[in-house]
């Protein structure tokens, strides 16, 4: 479970992170540059500041142009995971290796209209594949069911390679949609508004986790795991 602070109060980031620290696994931080996506959030100085004040591992989702230039800096700063977008990277192999060399896990994201199959040969270079379930850029959008078949294909692709890559979903993940994601093969769940619009964000994370665990227990892809 990786709550997204995009939906948190930006004037109280450390407190908002602390509110989920007992319940979440990672804190998801959305970096947007107003070029790759039509929204501007925060960058490396804020991530560096957050890293000093949060106990959860930080999962950085870079929705920026030129990730080849910027991604290694987030890993060097101490982010646990750094995810770059397929649509923005021009040298993904080099950048994914640079992220790993700097001590972070390397994530690779595809937007809803981007096929995942062309990246099968990249799997040994990555620790996490992120399938966006909304168009990147904003919190609070509706989940795109059209991504579910791709999620199943991505899970099968990962299984063929030994299963050692996390499969993350991000966008519109809430109590209505998380079970469909788990059933289709996701094992890492980002949720922004579903967590931070709740009066009790930690309770929201725990509730989502138990829904996901229940759905995973019945999912065909997870049998024999
Ligand atoms: C959107 C971001 C998400 C966003 C999800 O581009 O990548 O992480 O915070 O927000 P919800 O869960 O509200 O869709
Ligand atoms: Zn995100």
C-alpha cells in the first residue's frame, strides 16, 4: 500500500505522511513538471526535505520530461523507488541502471494508452512496473477499466520472467476498484484521494489492504505463490 501525498495538505506534508506511517508500506510522491503532464507539484528539494522527516520509504513517481537527466538525483537523495515513464525516457536502460546503481529500486511506468508488451525485454532491468489506471497528472480521476486486460497481460509477462517484479497500479484506486486490480494481478496499490479524503487515513489504508488481500487470495494469478 502506497498512499499518494498528492491528495494530502501540501502545507503539512510531514504530518500527512506521519498519519499513514503505521499502516502503509511506502509513501508515494508524485513529481510533475507541467510539461510531461499539465500539472506542477514538487521536485527534488521538497523530496529531500521530506526524506528527513518521514519514516516510510519514499516511492517517487516521476511524471517529468527528461527523466534520464533527473531520476538518478532522486535515488541519490534516498528515495526507495524511483519510477520513470516509458513515454518520457529516451535512454531507459541507462537510466534504470543509474537508479539501481544509486541504491534505489527502479520503476518503469506506462500510461493507459501505452502497450506493455514492447517492454518485456526490459523486465530484468526493473524492480517495479507501474500501469497507470488514469491519465497521469491529477488525483481524483475515475479508474479506467480498459487497463485491466493489460494488467492481466503484464502479470503473465512477469510470471514468465520468474515473478520478481512488483506490479503497481496508480489512479482511481479506491474501495470500489482495488479488488479488480488485485484480481487482475496488481500487488502494489497507490491511492491518493481514497486515503486522504478520509477522516482517518490510516484506517482507509488498512481497509484497502484487507480488500486487496482478500481479492488476491482468490485470484488465479496468485495461486501457488
Ligand atoms: C496521478 C498520480 C497519482 C494520484 C492518484 O497522476 O500519479 O499517484 O495521486 O490519485 P487518486 O488515487 O486520487 O486517483
Ligand atoms: Zn503517482
